C-alpha cells in the first residue's frame, strides 16, 4: 500500500503556475533591466520642479500687481497646468525608444539565448515588452505628475495666504479636477500610440542593423512622395497618427489649443467610437503577431 502511494507521488505532475505569473515576472524583469523607464521621467520631473520653484520667486510680485481675483488665480494655477506636460511627453518618448530597442538589444548582446532557454513563450515576452510603453510608462508619468502637483501646492498656498486670494479653489482644481484629466489624457494617448509602439517592436525584432533607420522609413516615404508626386498623403497620415488623438479624445476647442482644464472637455464616447482608434488596434494586433512569430526564429546578431 505504501509503495503504491509512493509511486503515485513520484509520478504526480508538478504544480503549474497561473498563466499570469510568467507575464507578471516578465514585466518586472523589463523594469529591472531598463531603468530608464522610470529614471528618465524622474529626471524630467526633477528639472520641471526646479524650474517652477525658481519661477515662483516672481509669483508674489505678479499677485500683488494683479487687477482682480481672477487674474490672481490665473497666475497661481499656471504652474500646475504646465508641470505635467513635460513629464508626460518624456514618458512617451522613452516608450518609443524602449520599444525600438526592446528586442533588438537582446539580440545584440546575445542575451536572447538565455531568455529563450527559460520556460517563457515568445508571446509572453513580446506582450510584456508591449505593456511597458502602453501601461507602465503612463502610470509612472501619472504618479510623477501628481507628486509634482502636490509638492507645488505648498509653496503656492503659502504665497496665496499672504494675499487676499483664497487657496481653496486651487486645491479643489489640483486635487479633484486635474488627476482624472491627466489620467484620461495619458490613457487616450497610450491607446492612440499603440500601433506606433507595435511597429517599433516589429522593427526591433526584424532589423539586423540600424533599427532607427528602418523605424523612420515611413517618414522617408513621405519625403519621396512629396518630391516625386507633389502629394502629401503619407505625411498627412503620419501627422494624424501622431497628434490626431487629441482631436478624437477631447472636444475640438480646447484640444486644438492643447489646453484642457475641465472635465466637461473630455470626450470618452467619441474617442472609443473613433474608427482611427480601432483601425490602429487592428494594425497593432498584426504587428504584435508578426513580432511574436519572428522572435521564434531570430538568432543573436
């Protein structure tokens, strides 16, 4: 009886990990190996904070020279409306460079041989790399932007208390209105840029050298079209793919000026109903599927 139980124990299959665990650890591995994912936005946030704190030395004089309370509030809120933009822009730029080097780099340094020896599928690896610019970097940008706003609140509040202006409205806008606007804007841009990130991943796994030149080949195509045919179809499409998300995700007026400050200016239903969003998703799926397939047969450079 004991021998039967012992035999059954020896032939019992090993416990299997949940399917999400390899993806989770693959994402963590990407963050560990690519510290620029958080260090670059952090450095930009530090520079922005330093510049805004230095600029606040002139804020008391501006408030004293304001003609009314509305102008005082305009001066006080201005740093909070400009602070997140550089951090968000840095996160998207870092995401593009990360995607371009994500699969090329492991072939260049031959680490692909080690990673392929692990029980992690090519699909899981590629999805983990795609999640970094689409999800992780926007979350990092949001956290850093919120930290910036909270830090700036205290010196501006101290300055306002020295005048007749009340900081209550400032706190309400910064802590209640701006966070959902920033989070929505980051999500909208990340989703709109998904086919761009997927294209860069495809170039990263396909190119044997100079992936940057292959990545910007659509721009070269636009120049050739302009010179040869005197048309701008390719450049118009590229411009729409890069900056068209603002017009789709926000109401036209504020979005055109790049100055969205109210929740009513958001247009999530229009964004989710945009054909450009879903066409981009379809292209991203094709690019990612091709990337997964190519990685199976890629060797070190």
